[in-house]
């Protein structure tokens, strides 16, 4: 039981947290722009690499570099939207999806050119020493930072969506674009705000992911499947659902290798990434609208 | 000092979807504190007229004036800023927002304090008071219609366009809605209303306008339209 908590449940929570930050952005953006943003993982990578530069230039912990990552990823997201997505606002969804695929390739190449192709780690500020609590439970400081950081950001995002004028306008536009326009809501401004929120969450997810493992130019792209699995599981276009979906996917990936029967892992950790895919496919067959009713068109 | 009475004038507009012209030269005009009712068979272009006035589909010929200022093909946001609001026939609330949030969105363009206007809306529709924190999509059809009209009133419009506000309502809701529309008029708002149930609408109207195949067949006072046998036979017979 203790092993289960320490080595499967808590890491699952960490993974779920990282997915949650990414999936919320995917879900919010889908609600507003009605397309699957395939470059979202690479926005995560970009944030992670900005922090890497901060760490090596200013010798600060990557967590203190998060504001710089947030700024970098949000500005980049707004720029990408202006250049690559805005011209296609009235086009068919598939045009935007392909465009985002192109953006994703460009971003990855940009990262490779700027920061190189080899594996990198944050050299300072990531403390992997374990804290012991409640007797035998252990969690690394780094993991604690990720979990607390994620839940704080989820809370902040919730306050933004529930209490601020811009946040409410975002939900309104996600409900009905035409009516938002008729009501006088400045829809382009809402779109920009959505990119800032989505880009910021992605940046933090990238830094967390980098601190938990290492950095490589494909790091974000590799998260795309679980991110979308989480968003779909939660009912795409529903950011709160995406959080729940992300936790389910993160937990399932980690817990799938728990030795439930005997001493062998139930599923070899090598198949971890297959778990998200499996859950997504089952979900699409059994309940395509997601756990919480997704958008219908 | 007397408040200036604004006028909205639509002159011979031609508009439609793509190459297809639906409106083939339609004119109407309205002042504040008037109710103008647009009647006509299904597919006549009544909703299209509303969308054209509101800048949602391009006007190919003709002009629209707000007082002396031309607002033809102005973008929707600017039209809202001028003080015109629009309640579409369907999909006219934000279903996942609460009643109060729907009203707040209606005031999106206002920089001043809109709480007084919200109180006015709740006075107009007392049923909404206790539902203010409920998700609008879960309300009854009649209550959703109140939210929709309430939302459009939040900008304190000079003119409000209502597209079939009573469609599908229960008889009680139907009456309540008509009463509220008369109250809206007395607040100084000009109401342009599309109605299927033309008889009742014409009774409360200052003017009626019969639209057939994208053309004004007749514009006259509500009373004289009600007396007109042709109109009665054509459009009002089925509404007994
Ligand atoms: N979005 C649209 N695209 C193309 N044609 C439309 C569209 N909306 C309505 N029409 C057509 O325009 C005509 C007038 O429709 P509408 O203005 O909705 O009529 P009404 O409101 O009087 O019933 C109809 O023939 C309808 O088929
Ligand atoms: Mg209609």
C-alpha cells in the first residue's frame, strides 16, 4: 500500500498535473477557436527551453524562471495566432488543424536550432530529495512543487473564468460565438486572452515536465496524445473536465505498471503511452461526448 | 429638457446569402417609443431583415440610417454601441452561463455601472430574480426568452430587434411576454418585432409591416392592418 502511494499514486498525480495544465489550454482553445491545436505540446517545449536559458544565464531555479517562460510562450502564442491562424478564422476547421501541425514542426525546428538537439536538464534548483510524511509516505520536493503549483494555477484559472469580465466573456464565446458577437463582445480580444491563458498554462506545464524528466525538442510533441486524450475524456471544450481527464490519464499511465497480481508489473512501463491511447479509443466508442457532456455542434 | 427621440430608417435594402437575394428592396422606419411589427409567411425574409439591420449579413443596395447617420454595413459591435440590440429567433442565450452572467454579458460594452439596469430587468421579469444564479440553459423556454430579452436590454438600447419572441411559449408566458414588450416601449425603447401570431402583435403595435417574398407588401397602422380583409385572410386566419 505504501509502495502503491509512493511509487504509483503520487507519480500519477504529478503526471496528471502536467497533463492537466496542457489539456486545460487545449480545451479552452477548442471552445473558443473550434479547432484542435496540435502545436500545443510545442508551446510547452518552448516554455521549458526559455526556463533553461534563464537557469544557465541567471543561475536561478527553473521555477523562478516561470514568469519568463509564461511571457515567452504567451507572446509566441499571440504571434502565431496573428500570422498562422487568424487568416483562416472563417475557413474550415481542417485548414486550422493543418496550420497548427505546420506551426508545431516550425516550433520544434526553431527549438533545435536555438538550443540544440541533445538532452538537457535543469542543472540547479530542482530538488529531488524526498520529504517523508505520515510515517512512510515519501514525495520529492520537486513533485510537491509540481502538485501544489498545478492546483494553485487551476484555482487561479477558475477564478479568472468565474469572476472576471474577460473570463466570463471567454465562457460566453465558447457557448455561442454568434451571440457573443451580437452581444457586443470583442471576440478578437477574447481570442487573444485565450492564447495568453493557454500559452501560460502550457509554459508552466513545460517547465514542470522538464524538471521532472529532461528537456529535448520533442518533449512537448510527445505529450500531445495524453493531452488530447485528457481533453476528450473531459468532454472537449470543457476545461474543468480536462483537469479530471488529465488526472485519470496520468494515474492510469502510472498505475498500469503496478504489480496488482504477483510481482510482475500489470503492464510493462514500456507500454505506458499506449494507456492514454487505449482510454481515448474506449471513450470515443462508449461515450464520445466525454465524461462531462462535451460541446455539440 | 426633452430627450432627443431617435429614429431608425431602413431604405430599400437588398441583401441575402451569397449570390441569392432574399430581401429585394425593403423599407421600414421606427422612432423610439414605438412598436413596429413585421408579419409575413415563413421564409419571407423577416429574420433576414433583422440580421441585415444588425450588420450580420452584407447589404448590397439601400441604406440604413440612425438619425442622420448612415449605419449601413457597419460592423456589429459599432451597431451595438449606437444603441441597437438584437434578440435572435433561436440560440439567444448563453446556456452555460448563469442568468446573472447572461445579463452581465449584455452590458459588456458599458463602462459605467450597470447594476441599476440589471435591477430594472429583474423588475420587468421578477421570475428571474430567484433564478439569477442558475444556469440559463436549465430554465424553461419562457424564462430563457426573458433572459434573452433582458440581456439585450442591458446595453440600455434605443432600439431592440425581437425575432419571434413568443414562438413556442405557453399561453401564460405568451401574455407575460407581450406585456413586458409594452413596458419596454414605455421605457423609451423602439421595438421592432417579428411575429407569427400577428393578431395580438398588431393590437399592441403602432405600425405593422407585411413582408412577402422579400418585399414590403403593405405598411400601415396595426389597427388598419387588422381591419384589412386581405391581410386577415392571408396571415391572420390560422391564428384563431
Ligand atoms: N443562412 C442562410 N443561408 C442561406 N439561405 C438562408 C439562410 N437563412 C435563411 N435563408 C433563406 O432565406 C429565406 C428567408 O429566410 P428567413 O429570413 O429566415 O425567413 P423568415 O424569418 O421570414 O421565416 C428562406 O428562403 C431561407 O431558406
Ligand atoms: Mg424567421
